[in-house]
């Protein structure tokens, strides 16, 4: 019985030693191979708030509104008035007479008698517009001789282009041909320098 008991005791001691060794072995395994650390979940950011509406002072339009208040914005979008003169097309004798009578007494009026089929007339037409832009105190007209035959006959136009100059309703100069330099010299010599009333029309009678 004692031997058996001693054998049982020895077996129990061996079993206890193996359990202790296995426990230490598990500890060593945990130290050597710690495994994946616990992961933290990424926090989800809330969605951004919707953009706020612009202040009412930045908007344009509406009754009594003055448009954009920022410097440079309003000025860049506003249409600037043209400083140069323009060429007025005449379509009848009544229209031609009205253009002459509406000019001031000292204002020079230049009439370009042309034809749509005339090559020199088409050639000098852009230069005629440039001259009108350079001399805003002079009134420039264009008269189609086929459309206004009565006007061309009244002033004895027989070749195109013909340029007639008027002041106070009376003819003061004439030139034939598409000579840009000669036309400019003649108009400038007759037009004179602009005065303070250059952009004003004819006065009204009481």
C-alpha cells in the first residue's frame, strides 16, 4: 500500500510538474508571440454643414439696388459710353435735309455719296469710319446714290465716291476719289477745333 501510495504520489508530482511546465510554456509563447494588438475603430467625422447664403448686400438687382459694391466688379461690367463719332446712313431726301438742319450752325457736316457696286467706295469706307471716330465734333453721313437719286442729282454727284462738306446748310467743300489723306486734310481744315458745344445738337427756336 505504501508503495502504491508512493507511486501515486510520484505520479501526481509528475503531473503537477508537467502542468507547471505547460503553464510556463504558454507564458513564454505569449511573450514571444504577443499576437495582433487590439485595433481601435476610426472615428467617423460628421458631414460638413451646408454653405451659408451670401449676405443680401452682395447681391445685385432689385428695386433701388446699385449693383455690386466691391471695387472693380461694378466698373468692369458697366458699359462705357463711346467717345468717338459715328456715321449716319441717310435713306431719303427728307432724312438728308433733317440731318443738315439738326446740325449746329458752326458744325461741319460731311456726306459720303457712294454706291454698293463701287470698288473704291468699299475700299475707303473703313477709313471714313475711322475719320468719324477721330473727329466726334463733325457729323458724318453716308448717302447711297441709287437709293437717294434725288439728293445726288441735287448736288451734282457724277462720280463715286464724292464727298460734300456743309456748314449751316450750305455747301463749303467737295472732293472726288478714294484718297484717304486728301479727305482727312480737307475735313480737318474745314472742321476746326472742337468747342465745348461739340456734342450738342441744334438749338430750338422759341
